[in-house]
C-alpha cells in the first residue's frame, strides 16, 4: 500500500492513512507534545498578572529582554496567551496564511476566544489563497479582516501602467502591502507575525518579542511566537492537527504571496522563501523592514532625530477607538464638562491626531514658560508657540488637580477627556511681551488674547474618534495618513505649504520653486481658519485644487488639510508651522513673505532671522523663506523682489488683498495674476451669496 504524501513528508516522521488522510504521531513526537503541554501548564505560574487592554505597549527594552528569556523555555501557546491577556483586542495576528501563520492561528484559538486576525488582500492573491481564507473562517467560526490598498488593481494600472509589479516591484509592494498595514497598526499595540529564524534571509536572529517603531513614530510590540521552531516542527503541527493549508504547497510553491511575483521551485533543498520575486534580487515585500527596532532607533543621539521623522522621534496619537473609545465616552458622562471654543477645539483635534507631537496634551507650566522664554520645551525640543487651555477663574474653581474633565466641542459633542495634572495662573504680561509685542487692539492676535481666560489647565488628553460628518474628511489627513501617502508615492523629500487663500500666480511660482528641490509638494490648507475675504472654504479649496490639477503633475502633489487656526504670532508662528509640516512628513517648508500670520509685530523679527537662531538641523526641516512675488512687466515673468532685475514700478507685486478687491467689484484679475479656473470658481461663489451686489 502506498503512502499519501503531504508537504515535507519525507523530511518529517509522520505516517498517513491513504484513505482518511489522518496523520498520527510516532512515539518520540507524542512524548515531545506531552512535554510541551506540561511546560505550557507550568507557564501559568510565571506569566505576568492579567492586565486590562490599554493604549501603548507599556514595556521597555529591559522588560522585553526578560520576557524573551522567559518564553524561550515555553511553548508558543504560553506567549500567545500572555499577549492576548495583556493587550486584548489591541493584539492582532497579521498573516498571509503561510505554514507558520496557520499554526499561530490554531494555537491562538485554543487560548483565546476569537483572537483578532487580519490579512492584506493585495488584489493579486492566488484563488487557492482566497479559498483558504474562507475555509479558515468556517473552521474557526470567525472573520478575518481583509486590508486593501487604496487603489484597485485597475486604478493602479491606469495610473502606473499595467505591470507595476515588474517595472517597479518595490513601489507596488509599498502601495499594496505596506500602506494598508501602516493604516492598521495604529489600532493595535501587539502585532503577531509568523517569522522564524530558520527562514534565513535576515530572519536568523528574530526574537520572540521586539519593540518596533514605525515611520509615523508609533511604538508597537512585534511578536513572533514561532521564531524558534523549525520548518519540520511547523509542518508536524499542521499535519498532526489536520489543519487546512494552501494546496499550492503540494505543487512546488514553498512560499506563497501575490501570483505575479511567486514562482514554482523544483529543488527540494531550496530555501523556504524561494520563488518570491525570482531573478529580481528582491527578497522582502517591506512588511517586516519598514519599521525600526528599538536598537536601530537608539543609534541616533538623544534628541537628534533624522529629518522627516516626527518631532521627538514619534507621533503621539491620542485618539482611542473600539471598545476603549466606547468605555471612554461612558466614563466621560460621569465627569464635569467643559465646552471648548473654536480655537480650543482646533488645538484639541491637532493634539489628538499627533500633529502637535511631542505634546500629549495641553502644556504644563514647565513647558509653557520654557516656550515663552526660550522657544523650547522642558525636554529641550524646539517649540515656539504655547498650546494651552485657558479658562476663567470661576470655571477653574470648580475643577481639581488630579481629576478629569470631559471636553465638548462647539456643537456640544464629546471630544474626549483631559487629566487635570496642573491648574496654574496664566502669565498674561509675559505672553503679550514675548508673543505679540503690544496690546494693539487692531491686531487679530491681540483680539483673541483679550477674550481668553486667566487660568490655564494642563494635562494629557484622550480623544474619542471624530464624527464622519466633516465635508472635507478626505482632504483632512492625520499625520499618520499623510506620512503613509508620502511613503506610497515613494517621495524621499517633500516641501510643505499652508495656503490660507486660493492660489495666485505668485503662489504657483513659490510652489514650483519648492518642487524643484524635492520629490513632491504637500499642500496643507487651513480649513477652519476664518478669513477676512468673502469666499467659502469649499470655493477656496476647489480653486486651489483646480490650479494644481492644471499646472502641476498630480503624481507630485498631495493634500493634507488642517483644522489649524492662526495665532498671528509673527515669525514664531512660521517656525511652529514648519514643525507641524515636519510631523506630517515634510522635509522642507515654504515660508512666503505674504502669509498673514507673519505680519510684522512691534519690535519683532522676520521669519528668516528667527529660523537662523535655531542650531542647524535642530528643527529637522529646511525652511524656504521666500520674498514677495512680483510680475515683471518687462520680461512678463513671475519673480520675487530678490531675483528681479528691477525694484521699481516695472514690477507689479502680486497681493491677495488686491485680487479680492477686484473680484468683489465684479472684475476679473488679469491672467498673469490669477488663473482663469480659479477666477471662475471664486466669482461663482461670490455671486451665490444672497447679499451679493456690484
């Protein structure tokens, strides 16, 4: 009677019933299995106490090393149980359903009810892989989350050509694999993977547990329960437990990914990942190489992070979701409430998304005074503008340090909860001197200052997810989303700009100059900033995008709208905006001379001078301080006063205020000042106002 062979049968000591295909263990393997079960039972005496799921890994490198030593002696079942007991739904198995992943899924279901699982459906998966997913969902009575790229296969082909996986496989993997993973990781703290040391190719030192930091600055615990197992042990488990597996393994595919990049391998002694990207020199898709280990991250000097990393090295995303978000909302109902004004709500939203990183909440007094006096936080990082929550004395009197307060938005909806670490007096005189220079009531910064309270609340925040009713949601990216977009496009350098008004020809010139120095331009329009002109935010955005669509290559343009409101703090605010752009992934930042926040303050300095006061490289972003743009009437070119051969009336300054006046009178600015598309959109918006008349 012949044998029915399964993958690795000749390498593994199993026998099979050719009729029922049921494997059984030999004596040695049965003893090993029983020994592991005993070790697993012993694990209950050494694991850490149960800990409720929270946000953040809550471990340092010393603790992780100790855990590695502990779990090396135990069955993977012990490690998986510990992970799920510690992190709950914020731990998830990420799998492509290779052999190791199938073992992890089975063991996880033995120690935890419905362990979260996800896979990345690139659109190029083998039909056999899709059927395996269905079979696993049926077997375990669960649902496997399927992450998908932003572009469909057809959309990608239209944009990049029909075979990007051949012409640029790294870009294809970045868009179809890495980007979906990056969108998933902020929602978990522990990422469980199927890496094993015996797979070779840079995986030979894979630890069971390791702290990783993503390009967005998030710390995540990467868990490899099968790291110490051999290929033989993995297949022994699969066959002895009659697990479903991909039938392509029986057809000569040792490793299975996307069908365009996976080939059969006929040699029996080929490596476990043979057949992937054959002949290209590529061995990894990027899922396990895009993040840094803590050891790699620590190679940079303290406080000195590479350009294009967030300020402080990582983003501080303060939003909680899922059951944790529901629990926070329930908890908030029992707390005293504070309704924020539009300016405060803007700051809260930017803190919640990580845009104000490294801040995790409204400033404590040490940071507040350090920013006013030296433009640095207490930890030494540059930060030129105070981010504070000011309230009246009567409000402060009903709050207590050490307590919490629920923060509601302008519409009355819950934004989140703040821990009241400090309640302290506001240094009004110092703010006026350091930030504004005077109490001139005509200055917009002074008007805001006079309306705010005398007492400051300091402490960390936790935010519930923002409602989806925002009409600009697709434009309003978080720093994590912006960085993911930049990585998908393969940009190594990015120039950021924060336009408040629709673009005129001078703005185009500055953007084109910045783009010449970089790979892409990130437009960061201020969506919630009230303006002195009469145009709606929708019209301003539409006009901006119309100009960019007609004048710039769209593969070089990205958008990340901000809820930011101007403080009108002059050059300090320019530095502040540059640091925000850094957190969004920019390496360069355009500082136009005409930006409204840069109106000269009494006794103030210009932006170029202030930028020069910071040590070279300390800001982590390169400012491009530009002069006023002009139209040269002689050459018919757009220039700046700095580059023009003339400094008289042969050059016409391009000023937004003058263009607004023309539009309000029903006149059309000349094409050399503003594009026709923008003029059409703004004129129509103006005419739609019920009180419009010429």
